[in-house]
C-alpha cells in the first residue's frame, strides 16, 4: 500500500510566484524553508515568534518582523502590508502561560470565540487557519513547498527491525492512534509489547528521555510517531531530527517507526548518518498495514 497524501483540507491552488508568509517558531525548519526561498528566489516574509524563533538567525538580512504569540492583530497587519497571499505555519511553539500570552484585542476576541474548543491543540489550529483565511490569505503545508522533507515509506537506515520489533511497532500504532484520536499527542514508546509512555504536553523528546527510567531488561524499546487521524496535513505534522536520534540513543531505544508521507525529517542525511552511527533503525510506516481493525 502506497502512502496517500491527499487531504481535503490541503487541496489548494498552490502558486509558487505568490509571496509566502512564514510564521516561524523554533527549530531548524523555518530556517530551512527561508533558505530555500532565498535560493530559489521565492518571495517571502517571516513573522518570527518571540521566545521561540532563533534570534541569531533572524537578522536584518532576513525579511521578517518579531511578534509575541499573543499579537495576532500586529501579525495580520504585517502580513497584509507585505501583500502575503500564502502562509506556512512551521516550527516548534512553546505553550505559553496566560501571563506570557497577554493577548491583544484581536487575539482575545479569537479565544473568546473558541470557548471550550480551545481545550485541544487541533481545535485551536483549525480555528487559527479559518481566522487567517478570513483575511484573504491561504494556509499551505510546508510539504507543498518542500515535498522532500517527508519521510519515505520503508527502512531508511542500515539497521532493520526484526519480527519482535515489528510486533512492538504494531502495538505502538494501536496506542498512538488512540492517543491521536483524543488530540493528546503523536508518539508512544513500546518495549516487549508494553507501552512505556505516551506523549502529552511535554513533547516527543522529553517522552523519550522519561521512558529511560521505565526500560526493562532485554530487547530495547521503540518509538512510534504518527499523525493524528483527524489532523490537518498543513498543521503540526510529526517531526524528527538530530535531537530525536540523540535522545533515542541516550535512552537506549532500538529504533523509530514514523508515519510515512506524514512526518517531516529535518536534515535527513545527517539524521540517517547519526542513526547509523548509533545502530538505531528508522522506518517509514503506513499505519493501516499494522492495524488489526
């Protein structure tokens, strides 16, 4: 079965000539996208989120403005002034406390309209897309600009999962699918048929490190990371990178099974090189092939 990337929420009339707005959080993906735009002469403008985006990268050579996470009104103003037509939301965002948020009028009105729906990350993101598109801009996924960032189906590394590992992957797919349906997280760690941990607010890296304390003797644990079943492909796709492999090695994981065609891999050559160095496998999987349902 081949991975199908079609999703009703991401079927758009993509136009590479339009100026691309980049709402930039932390990590390397915003930088990778901006560097690609510069190299390919794609017009762009970035909103760098304070406390998240890389201060050293966003210098005067980069077309950008800094905004707080609660400054939706200011952000929309900048995007309109720059005549942005398409927007990518990319990078990690630390969940702010209410004290850190300090919303402007536009942001406060947005959360007031959300009400109880704000309890789930997916609900917030889908509502944010509607808010952006009500301003005449279109939200696109980074994979629609840089499709090579997606994990391919199959084994990417020298190390391969054995039959017992495949059973742990199957167990992990069941657990991660249930977790995703509840809009809680994307990742689980499984060892010898037991779920050692499930991702919550802390994120995947801390999940991996936490599970080191629960590891059993014998065959090492495996991380399974999937897109949530209801997740919009334009938003918050599962992501792995160098830190994921470093943490997996530190915690004694044997491998990673990630959602093929639905997971971003940052600096793929370096990630695979490091995984091979540590003897960790990476496999791009199609969850339905592991489903018992």
